[in-house]
């Protein structure tokens, strides 16, 4: 499979996946990623808690491993994520609110600066709004109010003027209350001259409930001059166990899942400014879903034995070579 080189502002649509730095020790995992994907997102390695064991210490070991893979294989990287309320080191919450803005500025300058010129897109602020569109009461919000969002983008831009800077959230694929709130927020940030370049819709979905207005929704952000991306796609389904205690799924759900992936890929591809469609993990065996949603799983397009599911063709249909690449990577 040929891997095209990537530029910045006029990227073609790329299919990507989230990479678990620890799993890179597995040669099959390591080999399969560049065979299938042209873009990767570190799943956890660039989160605050991973990088910052204490205020004075930065630990870049896991993040650097993901960058080594990307650079060895010519893959674009989506950095994830700088200002988020989750996976935030406990010591941040213990700081007086007045010191937190300094910590965030230092964090963003150091992390974005370290990888300057090497990370194409950054999820600068992740999940800053609640489902009703109100600002989420995060430790960063408590410290600086809503201005922390603009500040974070400005600091990231100072540290790497070439990176495309995204705001990212879940439940914003379709038109609706939450995506409307983002639309208003992004317009305000742009009017204030804040360097924001992208809107990321995570795309965590449940089978049988595909987005219905995703193209229109993404296009309105694109029409503001932004890139858009599907940043963490998976489509979970109920998972049972058979008499031999083997996990099993309903065949009809696999077909519905393929149809839902088809719907999402088509809507994303229909927006010329959509630069990425990122699957969250490499397979059902590397997915956050079973640990988080009891009774659900099988959200990916590859199963736990790295075998393509019906949804695989929905995503890779235009690359007939993809299934051959999976086969070739298996022992
Ligand atoms: O996939 C990630 C999982 O390994 C972590 O335990 C979890 C902690 O919240 O975060 C997962 O990734 C999240 C992503 O960074 C932001 N959007 C929601 C994702 C699923 O929780």
C-alpha cells in the first residue's frame, strides 16, 4: 500500500487509528499500523497524566515512542490532548486556582514546543462543553473561566505556528444543541483572532444509531474556514457470551455496524475540508469500550484476532489492498 506524504492545509482525507504506546512491543501491532493507516493519534501517551508525574517533571518516553513510529513510517500525527479535565494529574487539582494558568501555559509551551513541526494537528482543548452546551466546570475553567480556551490555543500557536489546532468533543457529529454551542464558540474565537483551525467530532457511536446530519454539521464548521475531522470513531454493540463462555455478537449487528460505518465515512468524505477519519484503537482487542460500557464491545472494524469484520470494507472499501495487508501482517 502506498503511503502518500502529507502537507498541512490541503491534506487529503486520511484514515487513521489511535495507538497504544505499550502495545508497540507487539511486532504484529507495530507492523499492521503503517500497512493500514496514514495518520495516528497517541491514545494516552500525550495526555497530561502521562506526561506530568509532577509539576517539575515531564516524562516523554511513551510519547516519543509513538513519534518514532510515525516518523519511521511517514505517518501524520494528531497530538491528543493539551487541556482536558480527565486524565489530569492529581497535583493540578491540589494547586491554588491562581497557579493553574501558569501550569497550563508551561505545559503547552513545553509539549507543543518539543514536537514543533512534527505534529500536524493538535487537539488543544478536549471536551470543554457539557451536553447542554454550557462550559464544563473543569479545573482549567475554575482557574481562568472560559478564557482558558482562547489562552490554550494562543499558547499552542506560539509553540508551533505550523500545527493545525483543533477543538474536539463527543456527541457533536450531528446538528444539535451541543454542536450549535460549538458553532457559536468557534465563531467567537475566530472573531477574537484566536488561532483555531479545526473542529474534531470524536464519533463514539452505538450500533443502529448513525449520524443523520453529520455532513451538514461538519460543513458549517468548514465554511467558517476550519478543517474538520472524525477523531475517535468506534461503533459499539451488545456483546454476549455463548455456552462455552466465548464472547459473541449478533450477526445482524455486524451488518448494521457496517452500514453505520458506511454512513459515517460517506458523510465525512463528502466534506472536502475533512482531513481525517480516525478509528479509536487498532482492533476490538485494543478498545476502551469493554472496560467502560458493561455488556458492550466489538466497536472496531477489526475483531480481537485482527480479522476484518463487515465494517472493514465499509472503511477501507476503496483500498482493495487493505485486507491483503492485514493478512500479510499476521503471524
Ligand atoms: O481510550 C482511552 C482509554 O484508554 C482511557 O482509559 C480513557 C480515559 O478517559 O480515555 C480513552 O480515550 C478517550 C479520549 O482520550 C477522549 N475521548 C474519549 C475517549 C474514551 O474515553
